[in-house]
C-alpha cells in the first residue's frame, strides 16, 4: 500500500528539495520556528507553477496560541481567497476556544471560504482533551484530515492514542501522524497504527 508522504516545508527552496526527494504533498509554511505561519503569495505561486505535487498551504496569521480575534479570522479568510486564486490544492487550518475546544464558528467560516479545497486541521488538535468528540465535530464540519501527534511529545510517544484515533475515525476522516515522524521511522509507525498518510520536516 502506498503511504502518502507530506513534507512540512518553511520556504520555496525546502519545497523544491522535498519535491526532488519524492514527497507526494507539501504543507507550505513560513516561520517554522513558530510552528508555521502563512507563506507569501509569491511562494505559493512559484510552488504551484514549478513543482508537480500537491500544495497545501497553512493558514495561520501568527505563532502562539490558536485562539483568534475577529480581525485575525478575517485575515485567514482573505488568505484562503488568495490560495484559491493561486490554485493551491488545499489549506491547513485550526482554531480553538479559550478552553481548548474546537472554535466551531471560526472553523465553519474558514471551511465555507475554502469551498472545494482540501482541508486539513493542524496540530491545534493536540491541545484538545476529548479527541474522539473533537474528531466527530471535525467530520461534521467538513474537514478532510487531522494532523496530530496524539498529544504531548512525539507521534512515536503516543502510538496507542493514534491507533485508537485511526480506528475511531474509520475512514470518515484521515488521521495523519506528524511530530518526530521521519523517512527512517514512518514505515514501522504506520504498521503499528494503521495510518495511510504521514507528515514531517524529514519525511523524505
């Protein structure tokens, strides 16, 4: 079975390298030290024009927490419009309430703006305590996949949780492990937990 490898990249040169090394998809970011913020329009455009692979763009106006103001939500909506205009394949979103639940109102707005684009929910998911309830909600909201390390630490530390999430998702939504997942360890990880997609900065 082919395991889809998504490379997390922090600029165009990293995207090009991931493509050359055989990544199937990239999560295109800026500021990886901050956990990834939205890259420039020029970066998105060049990646789409020159790299023959799937380009998903992170939609995140700043580092820090995942509780966003109305102005920040409007920025994210505008950035999603830019991604659509530049023919990006998908967007990577995530928003939480003050008590670390899914911010349904914000996520609904971003999903609506994304339209036909593929939608991933990023590692904000790991801040949520009741992950199964959150998965049900994300399915209901129209999210295609969840990037998660299963909790604190790395994906390898949380294999039991990830295996449970893959089983619970039951193909309603894709569980994509990331966080410490590399080209050297992903094959054993997917065998152990049953995932079909993997994510990392060193996945290729």
